[in-house]
C-alpha cells in the first residue's frame, strides 16, 4: 500500500515481494531533465516562463491579427526562434552530459545476493532490501546498512570525499549480531527487518531499529555506508540496501542552490519594466494621435482610403492603432538583450578559467568560475568576509612550541633536531628546534611523557602502515595530524587503531590501550577527550581543547600551573599560533562504571540525544589535571599582506571572521597588514552580556567621534533606545580597527543593537571577528547585506564557511587542504588568496566595465532604431507604418548590430591588467555604481532618442524636395526607408567604434564585417532574382541601387552622422579634459 | 615526469587570446587628434555647404497651386466636384530663359500615400503580370479587390484606384498663337519598376488578359487603354501609373509628370508667356488637399535643395567653433599638469 506521507520506512532483507508493497524508489537515478520526446515541449514550456519570451509570444499572436499586424510575423519569430534555439541548444548540451553521467552511474556493476548466490547486476537494478557485496575501492551503490565485513569486529573503512569533501578515512561498524553472519550462505537466510526514518538529507544522522529473531538492535549512522563513499582498506563487506536512488542521502543533498542574481540583473529587470511602461505611453500617445487624425483627416480621406470593415469610427481605429504601435515599437524591449548578456558573461567566465596568473602550479589547479552569471558583480565588491585558516593561511600546520608543566619550549637554536638516532619511526619532515624537550623525554620526565602520550592517544587520526615503520596519518584536520606527528617524533608513536583499541609504540615499547570512549569534538564543546585503559588496567581520561573551555574544567589545585600556562598561551597566541591546552584525569573503576552507565542511557535516548550526550561528556570532563599547552603554526599564504593592502587601497573593506581565539586573530591581523601600528586605535569588544557589549560599542563610537572634529557626527546613542539608522561617517579621521569576540557578536547581532554595530564596524578600516561559529559568519554577512547597499564577497575554504559563502553576493572557495565543500558551494574557486586581487581588480573590473558599456550601447541602439517610427507616426497619419523595410527590422538586432557590441562586451579593456593592479583606485567606479545606473540609462536613452530625431528629420528635410539627377523625386517611401536605415547602421557603427576602447582583430572583423554584411544583405534582398521568385515578399526591388547611387543620399547620410556623432565626440573630449577619470589618466600615460 | 604532464593538462593555454593580450589598437580622444579633426571636418563641411548652396541657388523652380480654393484663381470653377470634365488654363510668364532640361511635376499636399493600409493595398503578384491574381486579387486590396458585382478589379487596391488623373498640356503663347511644348513622359519611372517589378501579362492584345475583370472604380478607362498609342507605355507599365504606384514617404509630395527636352525646348523654356491647360479631374478639396504644378531644372545634386547646403554650413561652422572652444579648454586645463599620474 502506497502511503504518500511516509513516516517510517520498513525494509525486510532478502524479501523483494514484501518491499515492493511500499513502492520504494529504485536505485536508478535521473538527474537529467528531458528525454528526446519531452525535450521540446518541456524546454519550451520552461523558456516561456521567462517574461521576455512570453512577451514576444504575445507579440507574435498580435501580429497574426490582420487588422493590427503592422509588421510581418517573421520580424518577431526570427529573433524569438534564434533566442529560443540558442537557449535550447545550451539546455540540451547540459542535459546530454547529465544523461551520460546518469547512464555511466546507473550501469556500474555491483554484486547482489539473489537466492543465495552472488550475481552481477547493474546499479539501477538494485532494489531496496537487497544484500550487496562491496569490494575494496568500490563505490557504495546505495545507502546500505553494514551487515558484515571481512575485517574483524565487522569494521570497515570508508572515504567520504564525494559526499562531504573530507578526505580522511572514517570507520563504520556493523551491529555485532550481523557481523557474525559472515559468508553469503548465511546472509541469504538473513530476514531481519529494519524500521527507520524516511529519506532525508542529514549526512551525519541515521536513526533506525533492526528487528531480527525477536530482538531489537539500535542502528545509528555508525552502521551505515552511504552512497558516494568509497570502501577503503577493507577486503569486502556486505550491506543491506535501505535507501536507493533518489532516496539516498547523496541525492537528497543535491538540491539546487539558491540562484544568485547580480545588481545589474535587478537593475536591468527594472529598466525593462520601465521600457514596457514607456512603450505603452508611446502607444497611447500615438493612438490618441490616430484618433485625432482619423477624425480630422482620415474620415475625409475615405474616398481614397476607406476604413477597413471592422473599423467604423475613429476610436476603434485608435484602439487598433495602439496595438499596431506596440508591435512596431517592441524593439525598444530588446529580445536579444538577455541572450547577449549571458553570452558575454560566459565569455568572461572563460577568461577567468583561462587565466594563467590565477593558476597555482603547486597544487595544479586553475581558477574556476563555477557560476557564470555573477562576473560583473566582481567589479563592485565593497566588503570581503574572509575566513582565516586555510584562506589567509596555508593550513599546513607545524608543531612549533609547547608548554609542559609550566616550562615553555620554544625555538632557541637554529639547529634542527635530528630524531632518527633516537627514534627509528620518526617522521623525517618534522622540524623542531629546542633540544631540551628531547632531553626531557630521554630522561623520562613523567609530565613530558604524559604530555606526548596524550597527544598519541587523544585524536581521531587513522594510520596506514604500508610497510613496517612507514606510517601515514590521515587526519580530519591538519592540527591533529601535526600533534600526532609531534608525539611520534618524540617517541610516542601512534601505530594503529581499532574501535576498541589504540596501539602505540612508547619509547620503542609497543603498548596497546583499550579505548573505552571517545568524547567527540564539536564546535560548541571545542574539545575532545578519550578514555582509555592502559595495559596495567588503570583508566585515564585525556582531554585536549581550546584553553577557554579547558581551563574552566581543571582541578582547583592547578591554579598556579594554570597561571603560568595561561601566560604561555597568551605568548603563543600573540605570535599568531594556534593553541590547545591539554589535561588528563585519572579515573577509578567505580567512577568509570557510573559514568559509563549514564553515557549509555544518553546514547540510547530517542529524543535530544545530542544534548544528553553533551551533558554526559560535561559530567566526566571535570577536575582535570593540566598538562600543558601546544602551539601550532599556520603560515600565511604567499602574497596575503600585499593582496590585503591592494584591496584596501581599492576601498574594499576586509572583515576576517575566524574561529580562532582573539590573540591569534589579532596577530594574524598584524602579520597580514590588516592591522598596523599606524592605526589610531584598535578597539576590542569582548563583553559577555548585552549591557557590557552595548557599553563597549558606545565607547568605541564616542572615541570615533572624538577624533572626528566637527561636521557630521556619528550618532552615539545612550545604551537605549535603539539608534535610528546611522548616517555614514565620512569625516572620521584616523584609522581604526575593531576586534569583536564571538560571544559579544551574538549580542551585537541582536535586533536592537545591530544598526549601532554596523555603523561602528563600518567606520573602522578593518574588522576582525574571532571565535565565531559558522552560523554567525553567515549572520554577519546578512547583516551587512541588509544595512548597506553594498556587494559582499565571502571567501573561505572549509565546511564552516559554506553558510557564509552561500549567503554573500559572491562566494569564493579556496581549494586547499580542507576538502571541497566550500568550493562546491562557491561561485568562484581558486587555490590562493592572493588571486583574489586579480579576480576583483582585473577580471571583475573589466567585466563590470564591459557589461556597463554593453548595456549603455545596447539600449542606445535600440532606442535610436525604434523611435524613428514614433516620429514618422506624426507624418503618416499614425497608421503604424514602419520606416524601414521589414527585413531590416528583423535583421537589425540579430545581424547588423549584434556582433560589434558583443565583441566590445567580451574583449574591451580600458587599461591593461597590470595597471588596474597598480592603481587600485580604478576599482572605485564599480563600487559607486557609476558606469551603469538609472542616470546613465537615461543618458543613453536620451542619446538614442536624439539620434532617432536626427535620423528621421534630416532625411525628411533633405529628401522631401530632393530629386535624382534624372529629375525623379527622392521622396518616395522606399528611398526614404533605405536612406534612414543606412544612416542608422552607419551611425550606430560609428558609435560602437567610439565606444570600443580596445580594437582587437575580432573587433575590426565584427565592426567592418557587420557594415559589409548590411550592404551585402540589402543588395541581395533588393535584387531582381529574389523578386522574381517571391514577388509578394520583396517589394524593395532595386531600391538599394537606385538610392545609394545618389550623391544627395550620401550627403544626407554624412550630414546625419555628423549631427549625431560630433556632439558626442566633443562632449567626451571635454569630459576627459575637464573632469578626467582616473582610468583616462592611466590610459593616457600607458600609451 | 608524470607530474609535469599532469600539470600541463590543467594549466590554461598560454595564448594571447586566452590571456586577453591580443594585440589591440587603443584609440584615445587626445587633443592632437580631436581638435585638428574637428577643424578638418568643419572646413570640409563648410566647403561642401558652400558648393551645395551655390549649386542650389542656380537651380530655377517655378511653382503654382492650381487647387482653386481662391475665387480668383483660374481653376476655381473646376474645384466643385460636381463639375465634370472641367478644363482650366493657368497662364504665366517667364522673364529669362528657364534652362533645360526642365522637369514638370505635379504635387499633392495633405495626401497620405504613406498610410500603412494604403501602402499595402495592392497586389504585387497581379502587377507582375500573373493571371491567376487577375481572377483572385489578394486580400490586401480590400475593399478594392472586387466590385459590387463581385468582378475582380485589375489593378486592384487603393493605390491604383486613387491614381492621379489630372492631365496637363503646356503651350507657349507666341504672338497670340499657342505652340505646344511637348512633355516627354518616358523614363520618368524607376528602371526596375518599368523593367522588373511591373509586367503586363504576355497576352496580345493586352485587352484579352483583362477579360472578366473590371477597371478600378475611380478610373475613367481600363488599364489597357492608359496609352493606346504606345504598347510599351500601356497597361501596368504605363509610366504615369508607375510613378503613382511608387508611393511617397511624406504627406506633401510631388511626382514627375514629364520632361521638356524636345525640339526648341531642349535647351529650356525661353522667356515668354505660357499657358498650362489642366484637365481638372482629381478632387482633393474634400480632405483639404492641395494640388500644384512645379517646373524645375536639376544639377548634379538633383533639384533645388537649400536645406542641405545650409545644414552643411551650420554643422561645419559649429565644428570649427567647437574646435576653438576645445582648444581654449585644453590650453586652460591641460597644459599645467601634462605629466604625472596621480598616486605615482
């Protein structure tokens, strides 16, 4: 029975008949949208959901009504078909690749246990309830419940890189009863039933129960192998398919991300709406004109031109005329605009992908524009939110300093320690400089030994020993790897682990600890612990974690040591090092038993399991004895200070959001030149309560104003009520920086304080938020988006940056050490922070410039083209007579004028790339939105209308009395049409030539080619041959020849061109002279 | 080795195109180009303007409105539509030689040949001599496709129906006797219209092609009788018909009626008294239209066209003026800080 609201899922092993009742999805996945039959209707349906396309369809229908049709149907259908087919081809190609990858995945082979024997089946034929066999290095075919494995204890190892981007191995274990099943014969008889949660997208959670032989077994994520994982270090394993195909967690997670739009996009949509409004106004004006004309003139003229049958009065005629004018003026709403914009953006994206200077040869990764629709916004960024670890720093950790029992070991000698004579298992790449530490290990100092024992036991690193002594560690985070490697070199070598044991070699002596519990790390706890029983039977808890949380949980007798260690920790943090505090606690058998019971309860809890577990952990992590602290260095990436300097010169504000502690963050701030000693003041906000945060913010505000010196003042409200939206603080002298702690930030982000926080923070040159959670990162971004009309960019490399990357206007992922989750969520990715300056100042700036120039010209050319009809309306009885030949109207936008402007939109450069990096101020016009805004739009429109006036009235004035040299008057309609059209094409070509600042071969070919094409096509369309075949279609036979042979026509064209272009030229020259933009100056001096 | 190969696989191509380093010309609006450019353009325009103006001045034009609105005008008697077959004479004198070749035009005002519905009201297939469209004229001709007896009209449509049908004869009055000044009506239409676009059906006599069709309602005689004397000027390729069918772009227009290039008048119209005999058939007063006749000669640039010359002069002088303004601005603002980029 199919139940639409699946509350739980029941799966019985080896019982297809039973499982079929539920109609679970099969394991066949389909990410493709269309097939051959559905492609056309579905794709067209999708495309007509675009307003612009529907509008043109509507026009097409209007044109089929003979009383209205002022233009042949093909003038609309040709561009529409072109636009639709370009999009369709793109969609089809995308879908083809999706089909291909679907097919490839669906046809992968897997071994399925059917009626007691293993059979090869394609993935798509695997059903829910089947038992399948996986071998080493195979992809998991569906979400499986691990039943048994070739390894002891039903263990198996998986790599989840494809799922969550983490490249370390993870361990999974089967329920003990099923792990005993072992071989296929037993498994074929297995008839357990699993009841579990319905399909969902939570990768780290699974909740279910196995019923078998009248017993219940709890199932957790620890028992699951998810689709997309790869089996590693395990010969083979068997699993029961729980979720298949679209129900798997992998597929459930592949939801579409939110579609980002640029501000230019939004502006463009607004402008298109305005143009619609404008079009309707024009239509109304002309319709009124038509009514008046029909009443005053047309009705009298009926002897020569009677009204059409349905028309019996001037009002109805005006009504029809309105629609006729909507048809012929439709070209002000440019159908090809959206397609052209997409093409240009695609081009820019390719330039980003192709850029060698954003290619990192060490990691062999080029930059990648993962979204092709945001490029021009890269030229408008005002706020950058950056992660620290892995983004500003390399995320390659080295164990640098440590403090053990109150003694600090730091770099003192320049002699690198050689560990090999002491320890054959040492990692040769490890560097440490203080030999007193090694001495202390050698003499057997208890604390030192405990210290390194802790490091060798308290972690989640997996080891791989390819041959004796050749150890490789796979760590979830580089910090952990560094710590375990340090322990290894100092004689406490972690060798291997099973779920129940950890084997180490301590000072050359192999020791196996029983692993009793792992108290996991998470962002809230900020610490992890292990509880182990050593071979002698003593139980000990080892804990490492952030000093803030750990120092609170120490035994009171540690007070003195804690003070010394705290000093050391502060020292380390001031050096920009990442610090951890280490502690242990000896547990008695009773304590362990008691806690273990409460832990089990919490573990089995059905509701709020996480919270109860955390509480249980909290309970045992008390009264610990401090061992010491470690300091790990994370080196700055190459070129970070320079990049930050350049970006801040470009008036981009950089906010660092990091999970590190305040001292570390501040220090990194100094080393990457975000904070400098020249700064007037660095404010630190670290209050724990609403009141204290408010007070601190208030005092920051006061001191900002104190130096402001008159003029507009930042409003510093008393602690309450909330301030009105603050005015910008232009007049704050001196440079300030703000450092705010995560706990204070939580208060500052509350509704009543956020405006104050934003205005204060934005007045500072640099802002560092430390100890922030991933959610807070996103909140900060959202806050700026809400309060500032500024483009934000978030850059990060880890999973904790994903939310911030997704909520910023532009997300940039650094493909580095921490997996690929950030990259997958990002819009642009590359591997070095320093490429950001090139992405913004070169690519972004160019994209913005090109897009703006493109849009200005595009609107201009369409207005110049279309408005001529409006003026002509006053001379043709408002009859919706077009000025041009219908073929010209069809081809103008798609052939005669499309390519030169596309070439400009793709290739134009005002200053070379090197210059935009040298003069970061060149970036400012983008931030201020100067190159294309409503004002610029109106200027373009005005220029277009001016051009249309010239284009109509100059030929009108000249030709009305002119004759050919044979005496034949030139004022006939066709001559007029050809003259106007030719003038138009020449004027807009000259205009694009003026607008193009960077004439590559391609520009030359397109500009001259378009002009050539215009004349060629015109002569072809006006040729006798075509007329003889279709006498009804080509009325203009002979017009081109007859018109263009007349000197008067060419004099008219020259005159109109001069009248259109000369003022523009003069205006631009004077502008460059009187009010030169920086780009003009730079450009001038570049030559 | 393997690593290097891999690197090559991912490294973007180092071409001028992909790295956006294509060689390019980067024009700038520098003073050295713009100011002399403006001067040159200005001077060129002034030169052309002077030439045009002088040429235009030398062209003689003689224009008469003969609608007959004014009671004193000779054609007043004909302006009443009830008067049929009215002929009126327009007398005028020429003081000095009107240099030839002299072209004779008729002109109409407030007449909307450019109205959309009017413009499409013809059948190009029919006019290219296709007999099937003689039987069934195109819908675009409506309401002049069929007459009240449902007979197809050939040529159909509003344009043909409304063909201008005033006829003119010019006499020079020498010693009281009228000497006919002949109008040459050949070659007044476009070559392509006469030779390609409009074709008579290839049936002789032409009349037979028009069997079972009727003439346009306003026409006094059918198409095959437009010029019975000359088969090459009859039917659809009658030059006056072609001239009418080439519709005007603007509501005030003139069309060529004939040229005076024969005999004594090949060099032009000598000074003297003339009389223009007008067969006044075409009613225009109902829609407040005006009719006129124009005598004009032409130059290399066609007929009289003062606007063009003046426009060139104005634009030319403005260019020169602008160049001076720009020079002043340039000198004032640019010379002191010629060198040095801000920030460097």
